[in-house]
C-alpha cells in the first residue's frame, strides 16, 4: 500500500513567496515615488525662484535677480545651478540630490508676451 503524504505546509511556502515578492516590489517602488515627489518639489522651487527673479527684474522687488532667486530656491530646499536674466525674463535651473542622483528642473518667468518691456 502506498502512503499518502499530505499537502500540509504548502500554503505557507506560497505565502512566504508572495510576501517576498511584495517586499521586493515595495523596495523598488518607494525610491521611485520619492524621486517623483522630489522632482515636483524641485520644479516648484525653480518656478518660485524664476518668479522672484522676474519680479526683481521688472522692478517690483528690490535686489539682484539671481541673488533673490538663490534665496527663494534655498527656502524651498533646492539650489540654483544656473541663472539667466535677459531683459525682464528670468530663467532659473534648480537642483537637489537624491541618492547621489541630481534632480534638475528649469523654469522661466517674465511679463506676458506682447506687453511692453
């Protein structure tokens, strides 16, 4: 007569495998979501810095456009890597480092097209 061995414990092996798969996916997804959130943060910092620099260029605020942009970007957790002011239009590139990878965003601000300088 043949002895029948039960399937006892096989569900545990499947569950352990599923848990390992979920942990692996989570360990990949969390840094990606962090990078996306940081990209939005750097983009917002570049936008705010460009608007502040344009306000200075237009004369609505005192100071020098690139200095003001640097302060505004720093207040938003980013650093200015490039600042260009062409007339009343300011273009700012801001960045931040995540896990050794630079996250960079560029923004431009100035008066609407068609308005006199």
